[in-house]
C-alpha cells in the first residue's frame, strides 16, 4: 500500500488522524509489528493509549492488526507512556506499542514502539514502513487479554522511593493521562498534593499538555505561589516529560533538574556516567563534574539516550526537553511520574527549598530554543555548511549537529529529527556575549539559507 514517508519519523510514527493515520494504515502497522515480533520469536506484547479523542479507535484497529499475525496482546487501556514501558519490563513481554500524540495539537496522534525492551527508532521504524509497502505480513490468530497495570506500577515505584518530611506539591497533567495515577502515588508518599487539570480530556480545555512552553506552565505557577506550595510539577500529555516550578514561581528546565538528580545519584554510585543532550547548559556539565560524576554529552532523542545509557551503564540521563531517565534501581526509561516522586524524595530529606538546590548549579545567560523553518533537504545541508565554516576557527562538538565552543559561551545548530526545522540554542557568561554569539552564528545561517 502507499504510505506517507513523513509520518515515519526518527523516534516514532506520528501524523494527523484520518488524513495520515487512516484505518488501513494503522491496521497494516499492527500486521507489520506483529510479524516483526513473530520473526523475533516473540509471543505477547502490550498496547496502551493516551487521552486523545482518536486514541480508543486507533487502539482497536491496531490490536486487530497485531492479533491477525498470531501475536497475543495485553491490553492495558488508557495509561501514561511510562506504564506501557513498565508493562514490558515488569511482565517480561516481547514488546509494546503506546498510542500517543504526546504534546502535539489534538488532531495528531502517533505510535511509540518497543521490540523486547528496546525502543524502536531510525532504521527499525523504516523497516516497518517497508513491510507495510510490500504487504510483508504473517497470518495467525492471537489472543487478547485486558490488564490493569496501575497497582503493580504504584507498588514498584513506591518500593524504591523513601520520603522524609511532608511537603506540599501541585500537579498539572494538562488533562493528559498522568493525573489519576500520579495523585495516588503522591498520596501514598504522604504528600499534601493538589492536582489541577487532572482528569484526562482529549480536548485539552486548559492548555496543551507541554511543560516546555512557559505559557502552559503559567497556571501551575500561579497556584504554586497562591498555595505557597513547596514545588509544582507539569507533565506532558503522555507523562514521559516533566517541567517543574520552584516555590518562588520559577520554571526549572530539564538540564537544571538533571543537576538536582545528579547529586542524589553520585551518593549512590561511584563516579557514575551521567548523560545529557547537546542542548543542555555548560553549567550542568560543570556541576556534574564538580560533585564527582562523569558528564557525557550525547544526541537529543529519547531512543538514542536510552541506547547510550545501556551502553555506558549510566544510572541517570536527561534532556533539556524534560525527559529524565532514571536507571540504577529503576528501569532506565523516561518516566515523568517516577521522576517527580524521586524529586519529592530528594526534597523531603533536604533542609533546603528546591530553589536553593537549583542555585547551586552554575547559571549562564541562554536563549530559549530557536526554531528556523526550512526544507527537509536543506536542513541537513545547512548544518554541514555551519560545521565546515566554524570548525576552521573554533572547537566544535559534532555528535548531533554542531555545538560551537567560544570559550565564554557556545552556539548549537542541529537539524530536527521530526520536522523540516533547524534548531538553535545559545549560551554565554554575559548577556552582551550571548547576543554576539547568537548574531554571529544566526547571521551565517541566514546568509546561506536558500542558497544550499
């Protein structure tokens, strides 16, 4: 059958429901996935879905496709993505698919895919596309069983978190799937917890569930200040990314959160590798080193980070975007609910507020993420031209795009793996120097854009 190349992305499959994600395509995806599992000698996989209005229907069509190949399905219902990951690890399944549009607008949906305990990405996703195009499917008759995994998940995460004093926390899942299970976990931890926009609602009436956008964190900030809470937590739509508000109303971005978790980890593991992505602050790298960790910069992308964690046996990783990966006593995948519980544990045993922990981490002047629209072909060519130009005069890190090191600051230019966009970010020790570095790099990009 014919498929749209652009929906088969680096880390997942994502598109507009009915336009890109037709019933025929979703059924074929189930058949391709089931066939891949069977050829991998698998027997049973789990399937979960998020709060989007389109998700229950896609879930039914996908399961029909999977079972038509002879693979059994554990249907875990509407859950946050970390509970899908948990089901695969905890019940030792052969894979799983999460139906989620994450933080995208409500007309979108998508599929995050696991084979055994690995997240499928890159060539693995392209292989599914090829199987669909070629109608390369096995036939069979799999069985379906329903399973509520929430209590097993709750018991697991509470068995490895050890809270101290009682704290007050405000949660905002943005009407995604995190609310009900997160509230139960915090209540069992003994927290004074309040949840806004708590009930799953695919219309997202308050705001899109994306804690990386300051505008969407504003309501949470106001409630934290009004209630004088110790901190607030925002989750994205499927709860694999976290945003935090401190008691003073400041947003704590993913890299600073990683710094707070790093201090916890270095007390438990000798000289641990701690992985951070290329967008993170130089201050976090310096902080990890200063407390006895081994900072390791890596490519952006949850699938890529998880693979590198496994290779280095790293107990912790994080991305600027709010993916926090806890290994060691946990499974190493990005679980924003568990990350928020561990944060509660850390703060409840501390005599300092969360703002003081943040202020220990060196802080520089930085831009938010800057997105420059271009074409799918041109974005890669622009990055190559930037590399060629700046490496003549400056030290560069080229593991994911190019991070240009200026001594007193840096600039990042990388191609988005999911959109026809160049992503830029800049950091420096002074505001004046930040402007100089930004203008130098973006000036070069503007000069070549449309000419490569």
